[in-house]
C-alpha cells in the first residue's frame, strides 16, 4: 500500500499528492452489524486525503437488499448512493468532499462483509 506504484496510481485517480497510509484495521460485519452515519474527518494525526476499503468478502446482493453496502447520503432531492462492494474490490473516497455515509446492516444470516480499511494523508511539504 506504500509502494511508489500504488501511490502513483492513487495520486493519479485522486489528484492529491499523498503521504503516509494508516491502516485502521479489518472490519467484519455479520447479521445485525452496521456502522452508523458518520463523516471521516482529519484530526490531530494529520489531514486525511482519501479513505479506502479493500473488500475481502462481501454479501451476495439482490434486488431490494443493501446488506453491508456503503451508503453515501446526498443532498436531497437526489437519492442516496449505495456502493455494493464485491470481494476483491478497492473503493476510495475523497475525504474532504465526502459527506455523511454509513454501512447498511447485514440482514441475512450466513452473510458477511470483511474489509481492510484505512486512510492516506496529504503529503507534508
């Protein structure tokens, strides 16, 4: 995640000059689990440029079910945006522009969403 090749690709996509990565950990959501509405913000540890989620396992999605989807709340009247990660997907978020979002509850037993999550900070001059 810190290789020059990876940083180069992420910098090209985001348009930001990136510095260090911080791995928050592995998230494991099973039936009934969710992450409530929140906004990723910069803190005392630095200015966050992008957040990432590398999905290791994902629920099977079907019409009308958002089990474990990342839901981005948009300003109304636009509907919320549901991102449904699949195993092996890598999702990045522009932290300064990203608003409130959450992980929808896992509703079905025997389904799980497991992801490696973290942040890249802006490069320090």
